[in-house]
């Protein structure tokens, strides 16, 4: 086999390099898609729960509205809880990204140290683990909070529908 094909400038090397760069570019695009979908989901949670509260207030203000007051109260409470958890998901997203940004910065410093052949400080290594751990915990907290917000909306809608007579 001709070794020149595998060396830089060789046909196989160049093809593999192009493939690598293409896949890295696709990876970045998919990360952007994921970011956009997550942001839309967060906005939707706030919108539907807040909108449902406004809709209930509008319905209650109508003089011919007939709804059980207990169901109405539980519906408002459920929508408010859904709104609270949806906003909590935003807070978790903010904190998680701060922690993961700190982790990435620490890893960059580690890489820079490796280039200069400087050993990694054990305290810096512990900080990296801490940033990653807390970042991931807040990611999961945000996901669970979003799901709780969705459950609040579903519960509020069910209670509102159950209260109509």
C-alpha cells in the first residue's frame, strides 16, 4: 500500500479530513437546533400557563360563566404552579450554562497547560468536576421543572373542564 495516500496531502488523509470537518460542522448545526428547540420549549411553558390564567380571569369576568368555585380555585392554583415551574426551568437553564461555561473554561486552561507541559493542579481538577457536576444537576433540574410546568398546565386544564356545569 502506498503510504503517501495516508500522509497529509494524500488522498485518504484529505478525504478523512474533509469528512471530519463536515461532521463537526453538522454537529455544531445540530447543537444550534437543540438550543433553539429548548428555548422554544421554555417559552411555551410560560406562555401556555400564563395565558391559561388570563383566559380563566376573562372567563370568570363573564356574567354568564357557570363553573364550580372549588374547581376554579384548583385550576388557578395548578396553572400558577405550572407557571412557577416553567420560570424555574429558566433559572435552572441559566445556572447550568454558567457552571458548564466555567467547566469549559477550566478545560481550556488545562489544555493550555498541557501544551506547555505544566501539570494540572489537583484543586483545579476538583473545580472542573464540581462545575460539571453542578451544571448537569441544574440541567436535570430544568428538565424536571419543565415537565412539572407541563403537568401544571394539564392539571389546570382538567380542573377547569371538570368545573363546567
